[in-house]
């Protein structure tokens, strides 16, 4: 089941390095998608011990998360000083050095007879900012200390993720029940369409037999013989058991959807959908009326939509 959660906490001014550094913010983002097992992917700048802590903290919430792939992104954002120039990330000495190097490179290219494009202002700013951060050990470096705010920040992001998954689960349950109601309506319509099927088969069989015998000038069969053949056809086309099994499967499906969450419910619903599709297909192979065939196509579409939604259930 998909979900997203994010949280952030301010870090100290000198976190991760000595001396004076701009204030930083720790941000945690969690994303989850449906998967057969619980799989945790972590990207963070604090090394292997921190990753193990993150994994353990997430696994403690396994009863809420169930299964799925959870992507964790932990990163540090620099909160710039109050002056406008620093807010733009401009390091004037570094920028001057970059400009001088750019001019010198252009001169060398001219001496070598090579035509080069002059860098734009934005490119110069990006390069100087990157060099400045690298020189100071900025965001690109891996920090070594694990901040104390990581655990509460991760917990807040997990709360947001679980809440979103819960809301999506409630909406998904309603969607599944709606598809089940639509399937039930189609099946009921098919059952109604079969009213008088025996009489229709009898009339059709009588017409065909009489037409065939008239061609060869043979003796016409008695009504008893035609009735026997109709009885055989009606018996072969009887779908009472299929209707009963569909009703049972739909009742079980509603029971699983309405039950308290536990592992394996998605597999149960998937199995019930497979059985529903099998029963609907069996009915489709037995009925012969045009109206019933049209309703059968609609019923199959309902089962397919139901199966698509069930794939998101854990």
C-alpha cells in the first residue's frame, strides 16, 4: 500500500564539524509501495550504525506497516544566514577565484585555437558554491555523528506514513466493497435473465429439429422425445451451484475486508477473486442467451477491477 511521510528538526550550529557553521535542518522522508515482503531501503549520511538504528526503529512499527517496500531518505539541509548574499549561497572570494580561473581557461583555449563557450552567471555561481561547500566539508560530506533528533524525527515521519496508509486502506476497502456490490448486481441480473430458459430451449430445439427433418422428409419426433432432449440441455446448462458459490465467495470477501487487519488478508482476497472469476467463466460457458452473455461480460469486468484493487491489499 502506498504512503508518504515527512518530518524535519533543526540541528545545532556546529553539528558534525568544529568551528562555526550555519544552522542545519535534519529532514526525513518515507515512501512506501506495495510489495510481497517488508523491504527497507535507506539513504542517509551518517554511516552504517545509523542505518541499523533506522531499520530497527521501522521494524518496531511492523504491525502498522505490514509488508511493502519502504524507502527512507535522511538528509541535512543548510539553513542559510540572515543576510541576502549568504541566502543566495554566494561565497565572494570563491566566486572571484572561479571567475579568474574561467578567464585564464578562455585565454589558454584561444592560444590553442580551441573555441569554448563562456560560462553563464548561473553556472559560475553553482560551481563556486559547490567548491565552497566541498572546502568547508558541506552537505556532500558524510557526517559521522548521529544527531539526537533523528529518532523523534523518524517517528514523526512514520506516524504520517501510517496515517496516510490507514486513510488509503479505508478508501481501498470501500472501493473493494463497491466492486463486490456491482458484481453481485450483475450476477443477480444474469439469474433473472435465465428465467424461462427451459421453455426457450424447448421452442428453439423443436424448430431446429422440425426444420432438419423436413429437409430429409423423415418422421417427426414426438413431444416426449423433444422434452427429453431439452431436459438434458437444461441439466448441462444448470448454474445453480455456481450462483451459490459466488454468493459464498462474496460473503467471505466482505468478511475479510471488514475484519481486523492481519497478515495474509491480501492473499485470501486474491484467492477469492480467482475463484469468483472461475465461477463467472463457468456460468458464461453454460448460458446461451444473448442478454445473459452481455451481462456475463460486465460481470467479468467487475471481477477484473476487483482483482486490480485487491493487489494493493497486504
